[in-house]
């Protein structure tokens, strides 16, 4: 079902943050994504004094494909960074 939204935990965030195959990120409420100067969507993840800014596409890749091997990068097949 290509139109079904699937949620998975963001690796390393103890299931406090989730990311979907549609590129949405949430905690108890949706996390607001911001468009960075380089064209990529970014979110700020925060939990118990730990704060980290991540790109949404990297979170989706990690949650749905596992850890990124060294020297590799996630990319958008449609070339749309947002």
C-alpha cells in the first residue's frame, strides 16, 4: 500500500521521536520542519537536555533502511530536496 503512512522510531532516540515514510517527524505532537538554506528540510530533536538538528531525509533513511554506511549519503530520487 504505497499510500499508507508508516511510522518508525528514529534510531537513537528511545522511541521518543518517530519518522514516517512520508517524511513527517513527531513526538507527542508533530515536529515542525524548517527549510534550511541548502534546500533540505531540517528538524530539531530534543529529549532530556539532548538536542540535535537533523535532516528529515536522513532520519527517514535511517529508520527505514538502517545505519548509513561510512562514505554513503541519502539522496532524493526525484531530486526535490524538500
